[in-house]
């Protein structure tokens, strides 16, 4: 949770998180939070919120993409029609 790569000494009364590695010997640990009250649950909630919310740039890109395909097809149809009228394309 802290990003520590080296072992850290813990004294009696210090808080440890789930997943902490015990390097020394037997421990007596009191659970103070479980389920939805844990730090990992908070991180998971924040990640879900971040994944569901769209940034300003994503909304702009979505709006542009909505108009892109119809615009390209309309221009292609107009171009084809223009060439047909001009007699440049064989019927």
C-alpha cells in the first residue's frame, strides 16, 4: 500500500494493511475494518468512478465521431452524383 520495497519494522500498536508480509514471527492482529470499509475497497471504488466518468476530451471526440461517418458518406454521395452528372463515370 505504501510502495515500500524494503521491509519496515512494526511495533506493537502500529497499523498494518491487508497483504502486509510478515518477515519475523507469529503476530496477533486485530481487524479494525473489513469488506467495504477497507483501503483496498476505497481504491476499487475510486477506480470504478474514474472508469465511468468521461473526460472533456473524450466527450469532444465522441461528438466529432458522431458526425464523421455521415459527413464522409454524404460527401462521397455528392461527389459520385457530381461525376455522374458531369459524364465522367460510365453508367
